[in-house]
């Protein structure tokens, strides 16, 4: 059982380049999330999805786009990378929203370290 | 506004000491959820606990215990008899109105042998 898998693990981009981060989960979870982690800032939500075909903006969505065409995959795109997007990106999934009666914690991937020069 | 404050940026203890990590939250919701996550040096995020606002009982799991006090909007985490393997960054989080988790900035715990 792989859980939440993120690819790639590391990437270096030049300013203006584009790329897509892939998140795949094999737990049949409805909810998926993209966070970024920066030193001293904790984790901040970029975008999230509450089901296949749906997406919503989080706290810091500017400069990113997402798609959830299949339930198991959640893609994060950077159309024109900027140095401010240098960060560690975490994908997470959960069976149901945390308000459900299920104890449904977020399951995180191992992160993608992105450097934009 | 919803917010989580972890005032302790870094804590250093010697093995076998007890240590408490503080978490203070702000929310206007009457029902809310609080979480603790651990991030060891390897970088992954590990779920530790979820607590509902209507359940104020303290929780103990082995050497870990959590003290939830609505009156002070705090959800503190204590590690008893700390071990080197407890060295990590610990995040407190609040369930946000958008269905997401709002994280504090984390407390880095270093346990020295």
C-alpha cells in the first residue's frame, strides 16, 4: 500500500519555466490538498479538492493551478516559475473532511523540494 | 480569523526530560477540530492526534499526552521521558472553515543524549 506518492522528489527550475507536480493516492480518498512549507512559515494551503472534478483555492493560490481529473490524482502546475516559489511542496489526502464522524486525518506524501533560480 | 500560534520556535532538552509544546488557537467556530503532526528530520509528516472541540478530556498515548483547554484556547502536547527519536518539528493545526487544516509555524524539538 503506497499511500500518497509525490513525483518528482526534487526539481530545479529556471525563472519562467513551467512544470507539473503529480500527487497520486491509492486509498480511495475524496479529499486532496496541496501545501507548501517554507522555513518559519509552517504549512500553507495552496489549493484543494473535495472530489473528482472539483478544485478550490486555499490560502496562497497565486501562481499555481491544479486539476483533479481522476479521483486518485491531484496535479499542481506552475505556469511561469518564480524564485518565490522555491519551497517544499506537500500533497495530502483524506477519506472525508475532518468534520466527519470518521477519524480522518490527512495523509501526507513525502514532499517535493523545488528550487527556482 | 482562524489562527494557530506555536510560540516556541525551538526547544532543546536532554533525554529523559519531560517537555511540553504549546499551542494556542483562535476560531469563531463553536465546533472545531485540532490536530498535532510530527515532522522528523526525514521530512515526512506524521499524524499524531485529532481532537474535537466538544471533547475536553485529556488524552494519553504512551509517552505522549495532550491537554485541551477551551477556556484558554490551548491544546498543549507533552512528551514524558523524552528520547532522541522524538527530535522533530511538531505542528499544531486547526480545522479551517474551508475544510483545510491551518497549521502553526511549528516547534523544533531537539532531544540530546
